[in-house]
C-alpha cells in the first residue's frame, strides 16, 4: 500500500514538474502542497461534480505532470486562461527542456540548474520565467514568477511555517501561516494587506482520526462563508483518496478522486 496524503513535506524535495508552470509557487489548500515545489504522490487526480468530470491531472511514474484537462471553464481552476496542457519530457530525471502543448500551441520550457543540481530557472516562452532560490539547508527559499515573489520559511522540524507573497508591481502583500500541534498541522491562515496591516482573509482548521486528516473546516472571514472538506481513504489494493467539498450545511458541492 502506498503512503497516504502527507500534510506538507518533512524532508525537502524539489519536484518542479508536478503542476502547470503557471501554478508554480502557490499553495494548494486542498492537497496541502506547494505547487512546483512539493512532489505529488498521486498518478491521477480528478475533480468531479457528482458524476460529471470537471478537470483531471495525470502524472508519469516519476510524479511529473503529463496532462491537465479542464472540461468546464472555472476561474478558480484555470491559470492564465489555459484549460488543456500536455507535457513531454526527455528520458532523464533532470531535463533541460520540456515540450508543452496547450491552448496557445506547442512551446519549449527551458530549464537551468545550480552546480549542486537544484533547479535554478524555468523559462517558458517569452512571458513566463520562474526563478528558484534555496537556503543553507537546501530548502526552497524563494520563487519569483509573474511579478510575484514567494518567500518560504521553515521550522526546526523542516515543515513549512510561513509563506510571504509580495506583488512586485504594486504594494499588495499576502501571507500564509501554518500552526502545528504535536507536529501535526492544526491551522492555516491566509492574510492579505488591508489598510496597512495584514488581516485574516481565510482560515483552515484541521481534524484527525487515527493520525490521518479527516476534515478541514474553511472559513472565509470576509464573506462569512463556511465550507468543509472530508477526507476518505480507500485502503485496499487500489488505494484512493476521496476529498469531498461541502457547504456550511455539510451538503455536497463537488469532490476530488485521487489515485495512487
């Protein structure tokens, strides 16, 4: 049986190929990963509205994204207006070029590395460049992309403690803070700069059962909306994680099917 969903990485591993390039640097609040930094442990991730497939991600045996398709245009799931994309990699673990076909045609993403092998930069066409920097413990320190600077701070247990997001073309700032209890993620708060101070915009609270996450309560502090995510694990030979998104009355909205 493959390992179940881990809440953030304990030991840092760079895997810049697990999301679309336009997603890199951002935090995924459903799967609890840093896009373009954390390694996915799934071979397929589907998002469904009841039995209707809305989008799908597929990965190869090295956990690299090979296909992303969106069957309905949903602003919150589409980045940079790209709904469908396909990634082809050279037969090496550290490629210097990735061929990407998307709604705008076929392009090459050019990759460069530091002397120690860490990824330094991804240049995708003339419009999107992603730069990586690392700290002395070889953990990701900064990702710069699309006029945004993502800065990452880690605790003594090598878990992410804070993400600061600075918008380089204006004075906007955001921050994501992670609170742990007994080395388990207990709360995540998303704040943004308003009237000169950072104010909580979104709050996520985590519940566990048998040492595994079973529910996340999401509160939108600005609109007073409340949502829940229920995590259900299938422990048979075909391991699968189902994450069901529910409204404030715990009524079904849509769900994720994540296959190991």
